[in-house]
């Protein structure tokens, strides 16, 4: 009996191993297909990043190129074309390019790969959205499959928009949306499209009222109303407090803020001395968009924004 159990366990283990190996194989094929499909976008993203690095290192690159040219003119290369000992002793060292902020990194990931890798633009708003009883895409899709159809409010980042015209002459559009649980496409008909206007531009964070119908494994989604997260959160936010260490550069902070609103902004600076802090009222005429709020949280020295 013990031998049979061991043999069955071994067979089960072999099946699991084969499935895992097959999954890895499929993942590799998927990565290859994605690279071929998105190669142009990825190349553009790499060129953009390389341009930043080049701008920081122009003088070093020119100096290094001049040294190579001088060595070649003097015949100071070996038979394999290697650099001289002087160049080998002083190789090209590039200065670090400024790191992308989280939002800039996410924008470039979306442009290059068609999806986000390092996080999601809505991650910072998870608590606020939960308080508004906003569903995530995966929960909405599950509800639609369970009941055949569903209606709900979803928070999402617009990934693309394709405007069309029906035979009747009416405008409509297909738009792509993304949230931390997945991506989906929805149709927007003329009335909603007109009222939404620029709210459906790629990169905008929006709150949408949708209805969906299950069709096989897919869910067909129609957008009924569109609000930006700035509109949603701006209605209830009258004060924002930023807690930071002494590493925060106030100039960097202020350049990410707009003085065209009625929001009160406080800065609390934690001092090196234990249990001491300084509170500064920066003003009461600020306005902060959802995108600006995300940027503030990534600034060096910022501990909390709320």
C-alpha cells in the first residue's frame, strides 16, 4: 500500500513539474510575442531614457571620444583593436541620470509595454476609493459573470481612446481602462462622450459608472458617466498636511503645487531632535490634483501626505 501511495505521489509531482515547465515555456513565448509587437514603443522609450543620460554626459563622451581618436592616430591600439593602457586605466564612467519619479516611470512603462510594471497610478488612492464603495475591475467582472450583468462605479486610468462614427453619423468611442487588478475596454456612446470631453484622455484617472454584460468569458462594458478623480476628491478635501524630514527641498515641493484654489496646505517638518517638529502654514489658496498628490508622495524627504 505504501509503495502505491509513493508511486501516485511521484506521478502527481511529475505532472505538477511538467505543468510548471509548460507555464514557463508559455510565459517565454508571451514575452517574445510582446517584444515583437511592442518593439517600436520599447525602442522609443529606450531612446528617450538614453537622451537623458547623454545630456548628463556630453562633455565626458566628447572627451572620451577624443582620447580614442588620439590613440588611433598615434597607433596606440593592439592588434585586436583594444584601447591603450591609458584608456584601460581610465575607462569611461557615466554620471547617473536623474531617476524617474514613480508617475513618470509608470507613464513610460505604459507607453513601452502597454501595461504597468512598477505599480499602478491608483495605488495611492486605495483607501479613499474603498470608502466610496468603488469596485475593482476583477470584482465587477466576477459579479457580471455570476449574475449575467452588473452595474457599478469603477476607478481606472485611461490607457487609450479610439473615436469612431456610426453609419447614422453619431460619434462613439472605444476606450481602454486599467486598475490594479486588470485592464478592460468599454464603449462610450455619443451623449456620454460629449459630456466627458477631455476627461477620457490617456493617462487621466477617472471614476466611471458602468454597466456590463457577460458574454462567454468576456464582459461587454458600457460607460454611462465619467468624473475625474480630481473632481471626486476635490469636493471633500479642504486641507492637506505634508509631513517631511529636513531633507525636503521646499522649492521642489512648491513647483508641484498650484495656487488657484481654496485648499489649506500645512507642512510639518520633523526635526532631527527626537519628538520635535515644526508646523508651517504654507497658505490657503492651493489646489492639488490627484496626479500632483501622487507626485508629492515621491519627493525625497516626504514621509506622509494626508
